[in-house]
C-alpha cells in the first residue's frame, strides 16, 4: 500500500499507546473524546485508501460489493494497514459487531479499567458510516487493554446506540441491552 498517495502515515503501536497514555494522564476524562475525534477525522482518508486498495485489486467500489465480499475485503484491508484482524458480524440482528483478537490500538498489558480503543471507535464510525451512507455510532464493549480476550465494537444507528449506552450505564450487560432494543422494535 502506498501510504503517501492514500493520505495516511504509519506510526508504531507503541507510539499510539504512548499517545493514549499521555492524553489520559494529562486530559483525564476528556481524553477518550479527543481520541475519538481524531479517529473520526481520519475516517475519510482511510475510506479513500480502502477505495483505492479495492480498485488496485479490481474489486470495484465499496458500495457495489456483496456483504460477504465487503466483510472479507474490509478484514484484509485493515490487516494490511497494520490494525489487525477484524471479524464482522451482528448481534441480535440489531447492531453490527467488529471483533479482533489482535487489534492494533489495544495494549494488553495496559490494565485499563474500561475499553480504551477510542481512536478506533471514531475511525469506525466514519468509515462504516460512509459504507452505510448514514451516520453510525460505535461503542467498544470489550477490550484487550482492559483484560478481555478480544476487542469488540458495536455499530448501529445513533438512536439504537444511545439506548444501548443508557442501559449499559445503568449496569445492564451489553448483550442484554442490545436484546432489549431489538425487543422494543
């Protein structure tokens, strides 16, 4: 992948982890928002790089891919960019899931009290929102930085994700929260 023409730069995982730790140390509760904003801002360039990557392989436009072809190509693209493996699925037919056992933003030794792949959450919101041609919200609910075996992100409409967030904030598990949204629909 030609990073220069794609509008991207490569940084090491250690640099990304150091940035997150410094922001959390110095900005406290504001740090996740800063990282999400940065990830969201990079989503457009990342999506364009994905579009170019698809074209270089003769796979067409993202919007023209079948769901299976999109899932396979997105997984391969993120791995090729150094982010790690990515499994795309769904939960209760209500939200999409993105799962990774080796996600690049995660730092398994970090001992974070909560999921901490904030830049990825913002990046996914913009990237997958472009694919869906609709605004999406993303929430990480499992994180290797917080001791989980995988990073798991939930993607859905802003209304659905707000309901899920509200339920989680009240102590409901995320799977139950997503199921409750489905039951209301």
